[in-house]
């Protein structure tokens, strides 16, 4: 599996957002994770396409937009125009996830499908052929700094095993929430290969060091 580190700017210092992103880019991060929240699907409001557009001018890293919003299809075009390289939306609010994934692929934008801790993993398994990423939330979405929910690792295992059985062994499985060197290694052992880390990176006091430590932890077996 190709390991990818994806710092989440939800925990970054917004008054220095460009500098924060450049710091993790220089430290070896693979992509930037942008959490978009609408105050309806999750109990918080965060950022929109304008932030994606600004970051597109700031970094060469791929921008991974995570739509934690009630009507993702309504906003796909705005985020793609702003410069998103990859867009993930939630199975809990999507009537036809395959149609949205197809729309993204036609524009050469990656498509991801996410599920919350309380959502059965079966809600995403049938869609594996249509997506390049499955995001398993390891906290309840809405706020950074929550504790990792180890019980979600069973979902990671199920997705990886099903993907292999379907001949989709290269699919990215992303974990998001409470990710640090210890929980990232547990997630890797379960089958994850993309690690969204917010608080453990940007609230650490040394974001570059945190990225390197996270990378080094994932070299263990």
C-alpha cells in the first residue's frame, strides 16, 4: 500500500494558514485535507471553496476536500473549480453516490465515499468499484481533537478485505479522527493507507516534526 500523510487544516492556525501548509509540505506531507462543514450534517461550520482556491495558489500538494455537508452534489462544481484534486462525500446523505463519483471522474477529480462511526460498513461495500477512496471516520465528525475510536478498525478491515476480493486492492482507505503515530499504526495494520491528522500535527507545537514522526511510525510492521 502507498502510504499517504494528509494533514487536516481544521486544526491549523488560520491566521497563518499558508505558512502552516508550506511547513507540512516541506516536511513530506502527501496531500492537504480540507474539512468542509455546513452546521447541518455536522454541528459545526468551517470553510468553503474560497479556502481551496487560496490554498491552490499556496501549495503544490493535492487538495483533498472532505464534504461533511447535507447536499454534496450541489457544491461539487464550486469545489472542483476552486482547485480540488479529490472530493469525498458521505454515504449518509447521498442518494446516488455513483452518479456523483462519475461526475467527478469525468472531470479527472478523485472521488471518495465516507462513512461515520455509527454507519454500518455495508453501506459502502457495494460502491467500491466506483470510488478510489473510502474514508472511515474514526471519530464523530464535526470537531477536531477527539479521541480515536478503535472499534472503527473493524470497518477498515472489512473494506480492505472486500476490496482485495473485488480486485481493487489498490483502493485508498483513509482514516480521519484521533490519528497520531500510535493510532495510525493500528489503522495501517487493519488495512488503511491514508492518514488524516489534524490536532496531532498542527497543535503539537512543531508541525514538521509531527509529520516526520507520523511517517516514521508507519514504517513499523
